[in-house]
C-alpha cells in the first residue's frame, strides 16, 4: 500500500480506510490484522513527526493494548479481582474503538454531504429579475401576481405613514383592589373547595400589585385565625385550610385598610 499521512483526517480515518480496503466487518474487527497493517503503515511514513503524528501514535498504542487484552486469558486479566469477574460480564475490548469508528464515519458522511451542497450552491447565480410560477404552485383560484420586493416596499410605506401620525392618548385607569376584597375572596374559595393552595390564588393575579394584595390578605386571615396555612415539606405547596374563627363575623375586615 502506498499511502500518505496527509491524505487522512486522523487515525480513525486511516483505520476506516484499512477496514474497507480489506472488506472487513466493522463490528468484528480482526484486531491482529488491523494492528499489523496500521503499524506497517506508520513505519513506511518517512521522518514521522511526533508533534503532527501524535494522534496516530496514540491510536497505535490503543490498538496494541486491545490486541494484548484479547490475547490474555480472562482469568489472568481479572486475577486481582476475581469477585468482579463473577459479577460483571466480560466486555469486548474492541467496543470503544468500534463506537469511535462508527461516530467518525457518520460525521465524515455528513461533512461530505455538506461539501457537496456547498459546491452545488457555488454554481447557482440568482438574478434580480426572475419569472414567478404562481399559477403552477398556488392553491388559490386566482393567484396574486407580484414579487416579494414589491410587498416589502409597500410595507415600508405603510409603516412610514403611521410613524409620522400622532398616536392617540390612551388613559388607563387602575382598578382599585383592596385587601378586604381579597380576604373575602379567599374565604369564598375555601367554602367552594376542599383543597386550596396559595399557588391557585397567585396564578389568577393579573399584576404584581394584585399578587402582593393577595399575599397580604392571606397573612391577615392567618393573623385573625380565619385561615390556617401548612406546608408538608420545604419548598412544597402552601395549603390553605379553614381556621377556628373561619365562620366568625367578617365585618372587622373593613378596618384592615386603615390599620395598615
């Protein structure tokens, strides 16, 4: 074989070439034959540079190690830990190498496809004027004629027109939400359902202000012993339940706003 080191993208590329040249099964690599051919190839490389060919030498060491593991008896390889030999099934030393080869082959094929697409695109020269074929591809009975450049220009004109006009003044009046209202709402929800969590109340809030008011309402209900809160575990859901004074008169809620 007359091969050159610079013709390959690393040691895995060289191994794939040797396997395909011999028409070998990648899932059952005859490691002795491949190792011999691989080392023979490295010997033929004139003035092997250890810096540029470091990956090739590392692969050579890996092949020799795999070959040695295949030649050594199973008991001798596991003599230091006989118990682990009985518990763990013997693994093929070639498995990692096969996985590396398959992954490299997949990436290499993808790279070749991208290069072919890039080469094909390099030969395409689009022009500013092109014939539209709306009649052939449109699902409408009367396709719209024109091109996308006219549509973009029309959109720019519309945006420019409305950007120069004064915007109408819009007055947004904030809805007044009181703690008393939310306290009554919480008690009503507890009457309607057996399981009520703080999260159920908060997800209904439409603003940060409303969220704060709901939390304050729950705290006031707990303070007045109308509602009890509990949490089974740290960071778990906060559950609301009826307190001892849940059915007491709620008229005192009207003074809550003034006392805060």
